[in-house]
C-alpha cells in the first residue's frame, strides 16, 4: 500500500498542530513548507509516494531515538540525584 507524499504531509501537519495544542483554524506555529520538505528529503528520500513499510520504519526509528534520549536524561538525573534541584554546581 502506498500513500502520496502530499496526503502524508497534510496528516502529519494536522497531528503536529493537535499535538502542540494549537487552534486548528488559527495555528500559532504551523510547519513551514521547507520544514516539511526537509522531512521528505531526510527521512523519505524525496519520494512522491510512501509505502507502509517505509512509514513504519520512520515511526519505529523515531520512537527508538526518543526512547534513547529520554533514557539518557533519566541516567543523568539518577547520577546527580536531588542535587539538580538544590543548585548543584556539578
């Protein structure tokens, strides 16, 4: 199954607006076409259509990176303990 890039970009943009809790009719910060173009170039090789397989790889890779980032932050907080909230100069 394939999805046209324009359809994916529209859905992605709507999810961005909803996720950032903006008014759909008047968003304060919408994605610019250059930002959407960057996503298409960086993650989808400028393809005009996206297969479900590629979309799953994008989502799972992104989630894996987010998990690694949050795990890294968690480890830092565990290392420094409560000192961060008490003006630690570590």
